[in-house]
C-alpha cells in the first residue's frame, strides 16, 4: 500500500494537471461560444486552422510527427489550434536561448586539439568517426582521446561508485537528475553531500519538477537549500497551460571537481538500486568518466542550470585545468534538446549512424521502442546486411499501454530477423547500444518520441575504449543468464491490447 506521503505528492500532480486541463477546456469553450455567436469569428478560426495545417505540413519534421497534428486539426480545427499552441510548439525566450546556445556557440578546437584527434581517427579508420563528426558538427562539443571511462553495469554499482567519489570532492559537486525520491539512495547521497559541505565544498543540485513531483514534497528544494545546497527545480510545474511542461530534463549527470563525472540511466530513487521492486528487479547502468572529457559534463550541467533563473554559473569557474591524462580510446559526452531548440534530433541521429555502420553485430537495450520508420528501417537493413541484431526489452513493463506498442514494433522486427529478448527478472531501464566491439552509446535517451523529440537528454559516445569490452561482456552475460528470447507468439498482442496500441501509435509523437 502506498504511504500517505506518496499519495499526497501524487495528488499535487493530479490537482495541477486537472487545473491545466480545465484551462485548456475553458479556452476552447470560450472560443467555441464566440464562434457560434459571431460568424466572422468562426470564419477566422477556420482560416487560422487552415494556416496552421499548412504550417505543420511544411515543417521540417518527419511525417510520423506531423500526421497526428494534421488529424486533430482536420477533425476539430478549433480544438487543434488550442492544443497545438498550448502543448505542441516549444519556445524559449531570447535570453534563455542565448544562455542555452552558449556552450554550442563557443568553440575551443585549438584548446582541445580537435584537428589532431580527428586526423588520428582518420588514420585509424574508425567506424565511430562518422558519429563523432556528426555530434561535433551539431553541438560543437569536443571529442577526447585523453580520458578514461568505467562501465558500471547496475544501479547498485553506480550508487556505490557515486558515493565514493562524492566523498572525495574538494571544491564542488554538480548533480542533475530527472527523478529524486525519498529513501535509502537519496539518504546516502545527502549524507555524502552534508559531509562535503562541512569541508567547504559547494553543492549544486538540480532535479526535474515533473519527474519528481510524486516523489518528494513541493518544498524539497527549500529543504536542500536549508542544508546549504544550491538546489533548483527544472521548469517548475505550475497550474498554467504551457508548452514547457512537456519538455523535461531527462538528463542524469554528476560531476565532482570537474575531474570525475557520471552519466547514467539511473535516477536517485530506491527502485534503481533494488531496495524497492515495483516491477521485479530493476536493471540500469552508468558510465564513469575521468579526465578532460568531464569538461563536457560541466558544460551540459551549466547549460540547463542557467535556464532555471537565479545565479548564472560560468564554465571557466568549474572547468578543471588539472587533468590526469589517460590513453583509452575516444570519449564524447553530449546533450540533446527538444526541437526546435536543437534543429537536429541528435540522439536519434547518433543511434541511426551506429545502426547503419554495424557490420558484424548490433546489441541494444531499451525499456521502450516507439520510433518512426527511420530507426525501424535501419534495423531491418542491418539484418539484411548480415548483422546479428539483438534488442533486449523488459519482461515486466512499467507502463502497460506503452508496452503494447513496444511489443508490436518488436514483433514486426522479429519477422525481419531481429532477435528480441526479454529481461526475464523484471524491468530493464538501461539505454545502451553496442556495435562490432568498436563503438558504444550509454546515456539517458530511450528509443521513443519523448526522448527524441520532447526531452532534454544526454549520452556518452565511446569509441575503442576499454569500457566497450566490459559492455560486451555484460551483454553476453545478459543473453546467457538474464534474458530469454521472445517467440513471435509472445509478442502478438491480445485482442484488448490492439485498440490501445492503435491509440498510442497516433498520439505517441505528441506526448
């Protein structure tokens, strides 16, 4: 049974959500009444609907994203207009955009020796060079050949390593998470932070308000500030209809003194370390980064922290100038953001590049598979090239309606030769891609529209690092011990799942 505290937090979300729905409905009713009373108003709405229709049609976006909006506007022009301008068109103020774009606009190619690194990649003939060039061109973030990465195959190993490094902090700590929930994991993190505060270390803690709304009380940020932690909510969830509620900070980043960092699928909540098991055993992973590649993590944290208002952080105050040099392949931590803030859907682009270049094998873990035809066709083409393509999804879903669409997509892929595996012990939340033992991606971006289109995400692109060997061994362990291959029959939807799948399929690009 859920505690009273949990129900209280959840009720806050319900009340605010209902308030927003009431606002949208009220706007629609008002406009509808005006349209009935005044013929010219009705005509104006029809013209506006037609203009919006052609505007959406001509947007530089995939048809799978545009089609649902077109259907809504054709069936109910007035409602379509209201919903689109409330939830469908991401915007930041000019001031916010300047802050956001700063890390992308400032190029330090000479400082980071980018010409030398790219020249070496060309000599080595690396298959990952294309994906690295793509990220570099879309974000201006540098790639590093002087850093070390350690693969952490579970939430438990991530938590242990995180706390260990937090206690070593001497200057500052950055923490940025989508979900923060009261419990043993948060208590362990806070204990380490309080210890460091007593040693003069500055703490900056940012969490997503919607992601954590049913997990911590509304004044949790104030409680953290009372402890001496610079805490902020990302895009505070208020009862006002706004597109910003759909664009959440799904990144998970930790940085210690600009020398050590973590990027993971795991949040700070007890299910990620299996203290609680709402969906069986929860499996996640993380990448620990040491060396100069942590500069990118600093940039990514400051990028979103400065969007929340208040004190503006400057990169030069947190970028370390004293790094241990390693020689362990190529490392590129990067971020992705909602369109049109980022013109490219960067995470999807990187996934597509790796899928398209695989020659021997391609292994993927994802909790959801709700994508457009670009990803699906790339996976099918890989199989036809002779690539051994395997995808691991959960056996126990956390969202049953979404799972029906994931199963349906996986069934179609299985027919084309993709091998689909179920993580039989529970819910696999890690987002990992591995190709040919040479390139890997570990981060926060799911294979779904929320990650590709709506959320702020991050990932680390790895090429020829020793950690790739550990990722490979972890996949082998999963295939051998912790997964079972789905049959086509097991992936076939039951009669009551099919209408749910049809509805989700239409609205998924909008959510």
